[in-house]
């Protein structure tokens, strides 16, 4: 199907994008790689009146070593993140997980900023961001602010971003320990039926879940069990606590709860052995 | 309507398009390049794969206006003066197609893989094709064709 009509604007700079956002307000949507938005527009699940194309803002496509953190430009495509030596060295889970997104064609256009801003609980990178306590740098014409991943994902396709905001940078820590992202899917290119991210950092372990609620979520029960001395296999049995996974043709909610426990065990074992 | 100018198969084009026009329909309907197929509504099948600035993309999930100033390569650019490209020849020789609907997309995805990766083993080829679905062949001969074309293209490049 073909999307409903809309007006198209192309931003030549971040400032220009912000100006266009202010001018068009809630009518407008930013277009980055278009690999979440255009499929939704083709199915007429989204019908924005104006698209503001930020795909040409190449100054927002980078991965940089920035002292204690790695800074990733919001317009960096999944393929560049997957291939980034800086990320492979300091925060391998981000490079690995970007390589698990979709297929090569999707990774050539889809961006990390789009993945995060879209707020889809079945997306892989938001879960990893949550496990890493990542920071998101956001601009509006009024100034800038930095949001913590833990306060960012507020509901199904809803985030803390306001309609006039541009996400410009994602900041992740340099990991001191092992990590794992376990993704269980149907066909190779598919979204996760369930995904589990586990990272060891500064002596603690963080675990986050994909597609187990209407937002990516931390597996608090697993983290508490680990903190109080449980081994990986025992802690993993807490993975379904407080979850509300969807039921769909790929799996019932009950199946997903079970899968979350199995994948959490595998993720913890892999993170702890590396 | 909005003006776009882009290079398709080394020829420059300028046209007026509706912003909502998808690149694949621009190629097929405005330029008459019907080698690129449309096989789904959900960005999953890969039949519409082309190269955009040398990278494989699904042209059903790109707006024509997004392609402003880019270089597009479609399946029509591969055969030269009636001689099949090594990938086309290998698909032909190894029976890598039955109905042929997925073939243009498979070949364009494979062209990106061969050009942008060092020698690939069978596993890497299979993973590299995760964005392309084939309902007929069961993939085995597609993988064989890509292996054959890949070694021919490399030995040709080093000659
Ligand atoms: C076939 C297919 C398979 C896929 N498989 C997976 C998968 O397995 N796992 C997965 O995680 N994802 C998957 N995806 C989605 C893919 O990762 C998308 O690229 C990503 O979700 C969105 O990034 P984008 O740049 O394409 O964003 P767009 O589609 O351009 O935008 C998405 C949303 O974010 C907003 N936005 C974009 N950039 C910004 C910004 N800088 N600041 C503020 N708002 C912004 C847009 O306005 C829009 O609302 C798949 C997509 C397809 C088509
Ligand atoms: S037509 Fe199926 S992915 Fe483009
Ligand atoms: S040959 Fe028929 S779909 Fe691939």
C-alpha cells in the first residue's frame, strides 16, 4: 500500500530540523531511516501531515570515544554501529545487538535514534539501553536536556520525547564486565518474540527484557536475586515477575514468560563467563 | 509535487513526484524499470532490493524524495551488451530460480554482500540473505550461485 498524502520537508541541519518542528508542531513527524515509520504509514497506521526528513544530518552519524562513555550520534545506522571498532572494544553488546536488528537492508537505513524514539517494546536496542543505564541527549529550540533510559520509555510507542524534540546523541558506558543479548525469533530477519540483555558492570549485574510488557523493562526480580547471592540459574527463574507479555501467533503470553526465564539463564551464563 | 534528481544506472533523471511516492514505484512506473519487483506490503520480502549509493536497501521502504542526489543501481544495470553479469550467469547455471520473482532482489542483495565483504563462507551468505525470501527454491541453489559468482568475481578482480 501507499502512504496517505503528506507534506515533505528536508532539514539541512539540526537547527533547521528544530525550526521545522516548531513550525509544524504535532502535525509533523521526523523521518530518520524510515524503517519503522514508513511501514506504519504504508499500512495507514500512521498518517502524519508533515514529514521532516533528518536523514541527511550526517553530522549526527558517528561513534566516538568520549572519556568514560561512548557517544553515538542519533542518526548512526545499525550497520555502522554493528561494525564500530570503538563499540566492539568498549561496549560490545551495542554493536552485537545492532547486528541482530532486521536484515542488512534494514540495517543500512534504520538508525539507533529512530529505534529508541519509536518506543516499540519489541525493539532490541531500547532493551540494551535500559540494561546499560544509557543517557539520551535531546534538543529543542529552547535548549538541551539529557534523559536517562530508565525514565524514557513510558508506554506502547510512547517516550519522554515531546513533539518538538530531536534526539541527537546516545551515551553508553564503557563496560567493565561481560554481556549477552539473547534474541529468540521466528525467521532470521524477525523481531524478537522475547529478548534478554544482561550486562556486568562495576561489580553488579543488570538484566532487561524485550517484548515482555508494553515497554522494555528491567528484570528487577532477577537483579535482586543476583544481588542477594543467587546463582544465574536460580535468579533466572524470577524473570517473568511483573511482566505482561503479548499473545500473538508467534507465542502466547505463557510461552513468552517461560522463554524469558530460559533466555535470562542463557544471558546470565554468557555474560558471567566472558 | 516535488522535484527530485537522481542517478539511476549511471543515467541522470529529474522528475516531479508526490512525496508519498515510494522509490520502487518511481523506478517501475516513472522510469519503466520493471525488473525490481514488489512482493509484500510489510518490508519483509526483499524482492524490491536495489543499491542506494552502493548499499542494498528495500526500495519499497524509501520515498523517492529521500533518494534526491543519490546513485541508484537496479538489476537492469547488471548485464552488459547482452552478456549476463557473473551473478546472473551463476543463478542460471546452478538453477537458483524457479518462478524468478525473488531473483532480482536476491541478486542485488548478493551483489552488496560480495562487494562489501571479504570471502564469505556458506553461513555468512545465508545470514547475509536474511532480508530476502524465496518461496520456491529452498535457498540451497541460491547460496551455491552466490558462492560460484563470488569466486569468479574475485578472480576476475585480481586478474
Ligand atoms: C523488515 C524489518 C525488520 C525489522 N526488524 C527489527 C528487529 O529485529 N529489531 C528491531 O529492533 N528493529 C527492527 N526493525 C526496525 C528498525 O530497527 C528501524 O530502523 C528502527 O526501529 C527505526 O529507526 P529509523 O531510523 O528507521 O526510524 P524512523 O522510522 O525514521 O522513525 C521512527 C520514529 O522515531 C522518530 N524519530 C526518528 N529519529 C528521531 C530523532 N533523532 N529524534 C526524535 N525522534 C526521532 C520518528 O519521528 C518516528 O516516530 C525492523 C524494520 C523492518 C522494516
Ligand atoms: S516489496 Fe517486500 S520488502 Fe519491498
Ligand atoms: S524463485 Fe520463486 S520466489 Fe524465489
